């Protein structure tokens, strides 16, 4: 029962009892009865006044409570001229002002933080207390490469890809540099914060790929130029001396003449090979910037098919070209991109050996892409992280030049690319000519 109803019921019963008692005075004490009735009437008037004075603060308190429930911090009360009530109204109004100020401040901070997170080039993933993704910024969504998959509400280990799986293995406070697919490197750190008493984790992902590659290129470029200069100067002088030494062969005994001439020629040939070896490395450093022009990629791939077709046939490898029935325009340096495709197909042939298949396909959706797929030996996971490391090779006599040249040309073009072995055993080399749509 509400307090106001209790008050009304109490006043009603009290005055009813007084009226009943006063009726007993009506016959014998009429004047006294009239006086009592007047007092009862005055009591009723006073009770009504007290009721209004008592209920009005309750109404204000109820209205204030409803405003707080509705999170309306703009409603304020006007003083009514009663000291106790005015004190209560003053406290309430001051509390509302402080709540409104704090709420506006928190909203501004929250808005600024969201803008800052969304604009950050670093990926930020916020997890709930169960370890599920509750929020992530556009940079993180792009890095997760979810392929359009809705990742909100999922655990990192439930998302396809190497990076999400490795991020899911990070411990609280742990920091690590992760190399993915041999090309992309990320600095990742996992930490936590408290929200309403619950512990939430967040992960920051900073891409180091461009910075590392620039530093790496400056380092090996300087070393190669220095080595090439020294080797070329030395080889030229040594070959000149060796060639001059052949003029003295006629002064030797007949039985020593052939051995001498053969030894000198072997040394000259070996020096020439060493010179070519250094030239291969120098060519990587001297790759010119692409001279881009609009090209139909169908024509370039048709030329590659004519060039590499006989080599595939000799190894019983089926080369399949899935070209578009309409122009596939891209802004590229046609000579450089043709060299890239030739190198990729050549690597696929070497991976297969004999009796296999290579698929070259152009795709327009979800983004413009060139896919080169083979069913060769595949890339072991322990080698995957090093495949685009300059001059890294798993071949016995390999120099690691091919993939380094491919990497430099595609990066100079500004194209994203990847090379990995899928779960079905096929190895895909993908080149995206526009930003991937996630």
C-alpha cells in the first residue's frame, strides 16, 4: 500500500471516529457538539493542507526518479517556497547538473575514442570476458582477411587464416612479431582492461611489412653493390692476366702445354660464371620502377601460354588458361608483369616435376585477381615464413633470385600478393590488382 493511501486512510478513519463520538453530544450538549464539529472541520482543512504539503515532495521525488530511470538529465525543479522542500530541490538540481556534465564528458570521450580507434592504422581487436570479438576497427578487419565473414561474436581461433589462429594463442601481456606467408610481418600485443567489473582483453596489431622491407632492401642493396664492384673489378683484371698467360703456352714443354691451356681456360670460365652470378644479384637491385600503361591482361597471359606451353608439354604438365571473354584492363608495366608470370609458372613446373597441372585464371569478383595454381609438392609450413626472404632458396643450386624479383616488381606496382599451400594440397599464387573487398 502506498504511503499517500495510508495517510488518507488514517485521516478518514480518525475523523470518522471523531464524528461518531460527537454525535453522542448532539442531544445533551448541542453547543459543545457545534464546537466539536467546527474543530473536526478545521482538522479536515488542516489535514488536507498537510496532505498537499506532504504529497507534493513525494510527487517531485517520484518525477525525479522517473527522469533518472529515463536517463533524462535535463529536467530540473523550481523552488516552491518551503524550506525543507527547497533544500531537497537544490540538492536534486545540483546532482542532475553533475550527472549531466559527467554523462556529456563520458559521451565525448567515448566518441573520441571510437573515432581514434577507427582511424588508427594499427589493428585493434576488443574481446569480451569470454574471449569473443566484441569490436574491431577497419584496420583489424582488413588484417584478419575474413573474406566477408562476420567475425563479431567469434573467437579468434574460429576465424580462418594463419594470423587469427596465432593471435588466439597470445597470452595476456604477451608481445610477439609474427611473420605471415613469408612477406607480411606484424607486431602484436595482448593486454586487458576492466569494464563494469569484468576483465576484457584487447589485441593491438601493427604492420611492420613496409618498414622491414625498406630496411632490408637498403641493407642488401648496399652489400650487393659493394660486392659487385669489388668482384667485377677483380674478375676483369684476373681474366686479363689469365688471357695474357696463354701467350706463354708455346714456351712450355709439349706434355705440359695442354694441361696449362686447359687450366687457364677453366679458371677464365669459372670467373665468367662468378661474374654472371653477381650480375643476377645486381639485377635485383637495379629493377627499374614500372612504366605503367593500360593493358589487357588476356594478351599477356596468351603470350606466356605460347612461351611456357612447350616446356609444360615436355614434362606432361597440363597448362590451363581460364581467361575472360572480354578485356581485362589493368595499369601495369607489361614487360615486368610478363616476367613475373613466367617466373611463377616456371616455379610451378619445378614444384610439380612431371605429370601435373597448372591453372592460370583471371577473376573479377570479389576483386580483380590473377590466380596461378599448381598441384605440386606444396610449401611446408616451416618454410612458408621465409619464401619471400631475399635470396632464400630450398633448391640445391638455387640463388633465391626468382621470388625476390617477383616481390620487387609487384611491390613497385603496389599490388598485394600471396603464395601459400591450401588444405586441399594445391598451391596458389594470387596477385590482386585492386584492394581486396572483405
